[in-house]
C-alpha cells in the first residue's frame, strides 16, 4: 500500500507555496512553523536532498537584522527531543503517535531539554512558541515524519502537506507593559 504523502527516496521535490487563503488558526489545526512577517508569508526556500526529506522554511524578501522570529509548534503534541546541537537547537514533537515534526537550526529554544533518563515530556499546543528561528537569512530546517506500523516514523513530503496549513500573523504591536500605580 502506498501513501502519496510519503516521500520517495530518489525523486527531486517540486517547489510548493503557501495557499493564498491561509488564515490564522484558533481550532488546533496544523500551522506553519513561522509567522507572516510584514505581509510576507513564509515559504519553502530549499528542498534538501537527503533521506529525511528536509526542507528549509523562511522568507525570500524579509531580511531584518537582529529580529527574533518565533517558531511555532505545527500541531499539539509531546516533545520527544530537545537539545542544543552544533548547528543550533533542535526539537522533535510527536503528534498523537501518527505524526512527528522536527525543527532544527533554531537560535534558541523555549522547551525543556530532553535527556535519556527524563520520564516526563513537555506538552505543547499548536501555535505555541517553541523557539527562535536562525537569522541571516531567517529560516529553520523542518521535517515531517508519518508513523507506519511496518517501519515506525518515516519521512513525509512536508511541503506537500503544508499547502493546506494555516499561517499565524506576526504580532502587530507588542503588548503594553503595565505601570504600577
């Protein structure tokens, strides 16, 4: 049995773009890991030719020096991996034992690092900020894995699935600080 969203091992992946009608989400649906910035939507900027079907998600026209861009959990789930690596921070989130998302090249992370002996795993909701994206250019490495009974988690075509995901808007204005009276 073949699943059309599982990536073939040898094929070059075509370029996909975010749907024009993508809107913010409040119902727990899948969301893009990066927000809309200054009217620009995040895009798949590169398909990496590796066995994990990784993609780079970022912005082609947005280049803000020193901007901290939040990375969102694409769906609610439990953090199965969160560590600092030689290429920045990396986080994996399992979603109901059906899907797993992996985020890498993060400048910083806001989830508790995992260790082999850690029994409790952090839970996140769709749209929770899990870290900051790498800068210059602003991007993250993103992977999507699908659970199969035969092989466990296998790489899926993230860009193909992401066409229908929703994108969160940037924070228009920072919240006002309360002044003690």
